[in-house]
């Protein structure tokens, strides 16, 4: 079924890659439990996610395989989700 509202899938990885392409130096800011801030640019975030994806491929993980993560809701978890998607 062809969607009529969007020409691309509305998924987080598509949106983040688009943002990295259009706004590579814009920041993603996260707050840690100790109230400190962690800053990544969209370009850096996508680059690190793709590096993780390549590492997983090197370990034999293929498209469609399931990868479990067990970590707190922080910037690293978003990075892991990006690398696994």
C-alpha cells in the first residue's frame, strides 16, 4: 500500500539521517542524572551509529537479526538504537 502523506518512511533513523545531512553541526543535547549535559552533533551521532552498525556486521549480525540492549535511557542508548536500526 502506497502512503499518500509521506514520500519516505517516518522512522527515527530516516529522520536523524536527514537531520545529519541538512544540519550536520546542529547539536543533540542530553542531560545526565547528575545534571551535566552531553552534546553530540547530528553528523557525529550518525557517524558513530554507522560505526557501531559496521562493528555488528563484522560480528556476523545481519539485517533482520535481533540485538538486545540493556542500558539506562541516555545518549548511548540512542546511539545503540541507531546502530541497530
